[in-house]
């Protein structure tokens, strides 16, 4: 067998292995100067919406972090959400997980990460979502791990099983939401805060 061919395969495998074991911080809120690129996207985009979301930096003499404040006022059936998002240009094809170093406080602990791909950012476009429970603690932060393969297509809170799969090589929007729970057994409302040190890919 050709030695050059064997060597090329070996180098490709080594590169793949190193990339898979790598971790990159996407958003480091402990050193960020601002969070101005994050924009609110809550249920007030519709006439019946009454919820509110804010992402802000908390800076003290000894630490800095981001806080995702939410006021969730859903409809009686649970329809409603409060969220923020940022436009991106990320290639996640050589990674497996999104990781969030965070802790939660307040009325609600159920959140979701929302991704969009290929430049789609209209509220009429399908979003790719994954639900998670924030660690509720007055002291410790924990890392929430969200496998990329578990992001599913949704439209207005309802799964769309026949939609195209998420293009992990072309992630153009990342968002965070707290949700009322339409189509879900979990119903939420009220005021909450998610403290975030960083968001990574691994």
C-alpha cells in the first residue's frame, strides 16, 4: 500500500481527533465589555404578548457575569416566551455539544437554547431548539451540556418532524428563552434570572 496514502489518512484522523477533543468559548461574559449585540425576542412580537427579557452584565469589584432576566406572562394555554438572541457565523460541524456555565434563580428553571442556520432570522422561520433545566443554586454554578444532535426543528413551540436537519456548519443565530409551556406538560410564569459565566462549544 502506498506510504503517502497511509500517512495522509493518519493525519486526517489525528486532526479529527484533536478537533473533537477541543473546547472553545463562544461567549465569555466574565471578560465581555458589553452585551449590546444580544437583542430581545419575546412574545411581544405578537399583539397578545406581555413578556419581557433583558441580558445585562453584572460587574462587581471581584467578578463579572451576565444575567438573563425574564418576566414571563403567558396566555392561559401556556403560549408565551421571553428571550434574547445574537446573530453569529459559527461552524459547529467538528463539535458535539453546547455548554452553558450557569445557575438559575426565581420562579422558573426550564429554558431552551434556540439555533437558526443559513442566515434565517425571521419569526416565520423554523428554529432548532433544545430544552434544559437550569441548576437552581445560591452558591454553585454548573455546566449544562446540550448535544448538538438533540436540537429539533420547531415552529411557534410545536415540533416539525419533517423539517430539514440543522446545518451545524452554518449556525447564524443563537438564542436563549424561558417558555410558558404551550404543547408541553410544564407550565411556567413569573420572574426569573439565569446567571451565565460563559457559553462554549466542545
